C-alpha cells in the first residue's frame, strides 16, 4: 500500500512539473500591455476589411507584393529553415549569441542569422518580448495590416492564451509572434513560429478567410492558434484560428539598418556588419 501511495505521489508530482513547464514556456509570448495603435496601417484594400480596424491605404503597392524575393528575404527564409524541427525551448547559438527558442527567441534567432538584432531596443520598453518588439517597430513606423505580407515580415497575434489570468481570451493583446515564410496564390500565408508542443514549425494563416480552418479542398488555411484549441474540439473560444487572432505585421527588413549588429573586424580599424552562417545548436 505504501509503495502504491509513493507511486501515486510521484505521478502527481510529475504532472505538476509538466504543467509548470508548459506555463513557463508560454510566458515568453505574453503581454500585459494594451495594443498600441500608432504607426499601424488599416485593412488592406486588396482584401475584405475586418470588424476591428478601419480601412486605409496599403503599406505596400501591388508591384511590391509581386516582386521577386530580395536577397534579405531569401536570407530570412534560409535562416528560419535551419531551426525547423527544433524542440520547444531548445538553445541555439547564432553568430556567437545564445537564444532560447520560445516564440520571441525563435524570431530573434532567425533575424540574428542576418546580423539583425530585433531585441536592440528591448531595454527601452516594458512588457515581455513580444510587446517590446511590437513597440520597437511602432517607433520605426514599420508595422502594417496589409492582408498580403512579404516573406520576412514578423507576424503578431492577440489572445492566443489567457496572459493576464482573468479567465478571458479576448483581452490579451500581443501574446505570440512568428515570421512569414511565403504567401500562396490564394492568400494563404506560411509562417514559422515556436509551437509549445511541435517546437519550431511552419503553419498557415489566411486573412481573406480568417475564421476557416479548411478551404473547400480540405487544405488547412488557418491553423489553431488559441491555447488548447483545435478543429476536433467542441470547446474552442469564439476566435481561435491564426487568421482570427492576427494583429499585425512588422517589416523589419525595411528598417534593417537600424537593427544591424556592428562587429569589429580585426585589422580593419573600423566597425562593419558581417553575415556569419548559423551555427549548430548547443548540445542538449
């Protein structure tokens, strides 16, 4: 009997530990602050407006949206691909700097592969990493709400989990972030982000049909984004898909000069920015 009690206690202790790890992993993507509106464009005139935002001029012209991938955009995609499949909270070293792959750590590591430090201004702002990055891009006028982004844009989502602990899933702005990898012809956006179970993975979002999980052909166009939500669940909140919880995009590449990392090149006598290949992850 005593052995059974000890065994039972051990199981409960393990469950509590796993629950604690799960909640801690979410903390990096939380925000206690209200969403900022300065610097954000309205809905894309090229697609239907949402109920949350008024329409306004697009951030990018049509010819910009259809332009071939730039060298920077290709570099972001290549950097992100080196992290695909890594477990949640993995540690990686990128250009000599260590990152923990929670949601903001994943975004940061991807751009640091291009010697772009998206955390440069974090000390100036309050809140968690997602909120600080959002505020950094507000200050640089680099946020937009076009329905069709470009690869390399950062994606921000609201209300992905109950960050303030009040039991509601409609008052928690800026709780998650990822990076756009591509945009399909039907408007489906492929983004990379850190999933708390899958790790670093690519999923889908379609802002033309934000509340739909499948398209008519049965393809996933909006993955589940709210915590503990899913297509097979009957208790999903009113808004739970990636398209329905989308907040905005951030165009880091347009202002990359501001965020570039200057490193000293021995023998040159000056500061330069250099690109260094992504290094393999630390041994676990």
